[in-house]
C-alpha cells in the first residue's frame, strides 16, 4: 500500500494521486486542505456529509477512502479502504466547487460591493473580499457550499494568532514574529470594520427572516467573529490556481483570486 500522496492539477480539476516519492508533508497538506481537521469528534459526521456532497458534484471523483477517528492524536482522519498504486487518482475536485474570489464578487447580495472593495484596496484586496464572502455565507446560510463550510474550523478548533488576545500575543511572541502578528491583526481589524458595513444589511435581513433576534441586535459582533474565522481559514487553506498556467503540484480545496494567491501553502513548516 502506498502511504504518501501528491496533488497535481489540470486546467479543470485538482487531482490527488499516489506517488512513492512523496513525503509525509504532502500527506499532511492533503489532509489539511481536502478535509479541515478539528479536534471535536462531532466533525466526523460533517466530514462524511462533505464526501457525500462531493460525490454528487458533476465531474467530481472520490476514490477508495473513508473517514474515521484519527489514530494519531485527536480529530478526523482519511483512511484508504484498499491498496492503491502509483499514479492512482484518489480525488478529482472540479473547479466549479472551489470557493473563489470570482465567486465572491458574483454574489447577488454583496458581490458588487466586494468587487469595489477589492479594486480600491489593491494588493490583498481579493483576500478581504473572499473573507467577506465566507463570513456572509456562514451568517446568512443557504450556501451551495454548506457541507464544506460546515467543517471549516471555528474559534477553539484551530490555534491561530488571530484568535489570541492582545495579552497572549505580547506574552508569547517577540521580535519579528511579534511585529508580523501585530501587523496581521491590525490589517484584519481594519478589514473587519469595512466588511461590517458591507455585510450588515444582508446578515440582518437573513437573521430577521429566521427570527434570530440575537444576530439582529449583535450583528457587528457576529460579523467580526465570522470575518476572523474566514481569515484564519483563508490564511491556512487557500491555494494558488491559475487555469492558464501549466500543471503544478501543490493545490487543493479553497480557491482564491489573484491577490489571495499570496496565501499559498508553500511554507517550509511541517
């Protein structure tokens, strides 16, 4: 049985295939991108719903895999159900089911405002727009990507500096790491204030329609929480996908626009 994987992409799909030369880093990346892993056992059902949803998508393919409790630590793991061979395809994910900047600016409620924001913001603007789209999708509900959105980590499910308090940042970091963390948190704080103005009408309308009084009166706080969650997911899961480029070997699950592609998983950390 092959025990490592690599991801390759074509112009229409992301392919996950086996390879004898790929190391554990590719496997870890595959697991993080294809199925956002959280420590709560309840995520298992969400992951199963996600795979079931993927199997219904045109041109998608989910191979000989199953989900189960991880045998290493906590959370959910992806397990092979049979021996596989070199270059055997395990996943094919159509670009149509990737969440992208282009999809964000096409949203019927907030797309135009997100597009204007991205253009005005310049570099990094599409990251902010994508964060706004994710936040709106969580808060308003009814997204076609709900099975995927439901398994993305929320507060407490993934450690990230954006979830820390100011005191935790000051206590835990120093030097360049502290400067980077403070800068990121300030940028997200500014983006949150702008996105609150854009998202509030749609979020309040959706909350009113379902009788969610708490969100109606706590709209700013709800949006701030959702936007932070969105940035955490984008910074840890977004990937570069240029349909005009030649195939590369490092992409899967949460698509992004041109500027958002800065948030690639190309770091050297394991």
